[in-house]
């Protein structure tokens, strides 16, 4: 591709409405343009990277035995009514009507449509296992589209769906997808973790998210420093130390803590560590219960764990008037002594003695509080948010904390959709069996954005070779110099002939300007052809990721660079 004839509109300034690096750099490198909130044009350079990811995904899905299909983006309401999701799905579902008043939605995901294909065309166990996938534009009317391709409203997703006769088969399909996903993100050249994810109230038994590690990631994840355990922090378990508390050593005493409400304020005032306090959280559930949750003072509650313990859909901090009614004091002074509410506590609390709690009285706390003697806890459970250094639930290792971007998700669906839509086959005994499903998504645009979040510097993008829009950039330093033009053109053609994807910067611009664009656009390998080097029959070779400039003899440059590309791709 010749830059002079290419649509690659780079920007000097960082667009003011772009908050994260990938969004800024994709705009500045002329990859995308905004059309409406969360809706983008993919310009030629951007599309090339998307296609790279798609191609890797396609090859690995095919290798794993899945078959590509393409379902409509516009989906009739009837299918969604059959599954019940027409009512359940929130405003993310864009509903529309055709000229005959028929109701439709723009597909945010395609369980219903795929299940419809399978119930109509798959009849026998002999046709199983079956895994069908598509790479397609999805629409989710996200409440706050942001961060460019990271959280769009219209975005490209690969979604796959597996169908098996029984749970054992579904487990095998799930494992195959899990392995395929590992290969996909490895081939993309990304640092990632596959983490155990909460299955939420969608049900389903098991789920993993594939997280690209990046400081800007929206998700927090943990992984063990010595075994394979990794999980979204929402789900991350913590091994309970199983310690018993020491015998009470101090009497229960009320102390004044005027206007000291937070753990920090109270501990500073009483000159103790926050870990000597117990945090009493008054919580409300969607089922209408109000209860108290106890945590060590320096810990945070994990809502998802509490929901699982209570078997409810959501929990929230009780409002001020509820706290006042339940404890008799304004919030900041709640405590478990004499409290007339169900009390659950984190495992860690079990090991505490002579601690400090709120006294359910304005401006007062108790010191010397102890379980059993002063406080009746109904149940101990793993309720707190995992932190760096916590014990791994699977081995003796310690947990590390990372930030990640969810680029892929594999999910055991069970029979939710096959039951609702009646997708059954006959087994070898002639009995009808409801199919067991799995679903597997990869955000194609989000993967490209995540690659940039993980690989950039202050000057621009540093593409991993496998997802780079071009592999090699040839910079023609002075296009008006006959010898330079000829040598650069020649090199360009030789690289093309060797099957290398190359962009030739043949613009009549100053060298500094071209190098700035080169760093911004981030093509991994750069060859510079200039008059000075050519005098000695040489060109300059440099990697965007860093390292020395190397001089290559002009005659060997194409072969050498093509070899670097092959090596870089692991071929
Ligand atoms: P999130 O939690 O980030 O909202 P999700 O869990 O709802 O995503 P899934 O239904 O699991 O998303 O979709 C599969 C994949 O599609 C995700 O792993 C992600 O890579 C991608 N994806 C989901 N929503 C968006 C979006 N709004 N913009 C871009 N990619 C998305
Ligand atoms: Mg997900």
C-alpha cells in the first residue's frame, strides 16, 4: 500500500472526548471515526487489524471443529418471546417495528436464533456434538458507551454455540473452546489470564473470562503466584485460615467517639490499627431483608459472594433511615452487640478477639468486644473481596491482583434455551433428549483495543506483529531523490512479492513528520531508505518495540525483513 494514495488520516492532537489510550490512539492513528455515541466507522487501517483478529479467531474455531454460519442482525420478537428474554432483557435490547408493525430487535447475542436452527435441522445424536459460530455485528444499547471500541453499542463479536447430548459432552465442548481461546489470544500476542467468572443470575454452572492484562482494565482479577488458579475478583475465593479466636481478655466497654464514623476516623482517634475494628455493614436485599454483615475493619465486602450466600439477586447498603430504625443510631455507629438483625460475618472475623465495634448509639463505640460473649453470629462465610497477598483457595500460594479487559467469555449454558425452544434429538435408544448448550463470545473490536492498551508508549501504538495492520513500514525519506525513490520502490515490491504486508510511506513530507506518524501508527518493523545510507548501499532497520537501529545492505534487506516477519509470527 502506498501511503500517498491511502486513507490514513492521522491526528496530532489527542481528541478531547477520548478517555482511554486505545480510544485516543485509534482516533489519532486514523483507524476509526465516531458516527454516533458507541457507533464507529472502521477506516482502512482499523479494519485491517480487525480482520487480522477475525482471521485468527476463524482459523482456531475451525481447527476446534466449529462451523461458521451467519445469522441475521435483525431478529423477530417471537424467538425472544419463546425464551422469555423479550420481557427480561433490559433497555440494552434495541426493539423496533417494521412497516407491518411486526416486532423485531437488533441481536445483542444469538442464543435464540441458533437454537431455532438446531431444533429445525438437527434430529439425531449422530449429528452431535455440534458447534456453530459467526463473526457478526452486534447491537447493545449500552447505557454509557465509552472508550471507543472497548464498549461500543454496535460492535463485532464472534459468538459460538455448542450442542451436546449430555453434560459430559457439554463439558468436552467447553474444554475445547477454552483451549481454542487460549490459542487465539496467544496467537494475537497478548498477555492474558483465563479467570473463573461469576455466572450471575443467568444460571449455568461454569464460566471463564479471558482477560487481557492492562492497567486501564475495567475488571479486577486475581491469580495465584504458584498454581493455575485465577478468578475475577467478583468470584475470587479466599482460603479461610480456620483460626480460632483467643479467649476474651478485655471487658466490653463503651467509649466516646464524637463524630468519628469511618474506620479511619475511629482507629486514628482510638490510636489502634483498622484491623482491630470490625466493620458492621447494614445491608438490604432485593428480597426485602435487612441484615448486618461483619468484616475486619480494613476489608471490603464482595457483593457477589454475599448474594450467593443469601441466594438473592442484589444487595445494597441500607439507606440512612433504615440504619436508624435498625440500630437506633445514625450510620457510622452500627455494631453487632445487642443488634436485633440477622448477622453474618466473614471467616476472618472468627479469629478476632477484643475488637472494637459501633455501639448503636451516636458518637459511641465498644472496645473489648468478643464473639460468643457479646455477639451472636448466625453464619460465617467467605464474604470479603480478595486482595493481593491473600491465601490461594487451591494451594499454599498467595494471590496477586491484576487489572484486565474482558475480551472473551466461555459459558456453560445448560438447557435454558434448548428447553424453552424445544431443541431435542433422539438418542441411540430412540428417546428424546434436550440438548445441553454452551456459548462462547469474543469481542473482536475490543481485542484490538485491548492490544493497544497493553502495547503502547507515549509516541503511539506498538502492535504485536500478528494483529498489526501492516507488518512492515518502508519510509522513503526523500521522494524527490531519484535513487531513494527507486530503491524504496524496489524494496517495497520485493517485500510484497515475499508475501509481506507492507506500507510504503512515499509522501512528500519532512522526515521528522513521517517518523512521528510511524511511531503513532506503530507498524512493528520499519525500514528507512535515505540518501545517506544509500551512498554506502545500506538501509536502516528498526523495530517499533525498541532496540538498536541496524544497517542492512540494500540487496539483502527484503530477504532479511521477510525472515524477521516469519520468525515474529512463529512460522
Ligand atoms: P461486559 O461485562 O464488558 O459488558 P459482557 O459480559 O456483557 O461484557 P458477553 O455477553 O460476555 O459480554 O459478550 C462476549 C464478548 O463480547 C465480551 O467478552 C466482550 O469482549 C465483547 N463485548 C461485550 N459487550 C461489548 C461492547 N459493548 N463493546 C465491545 N465489545 C463488547
Ligand atoms: Mg461476559
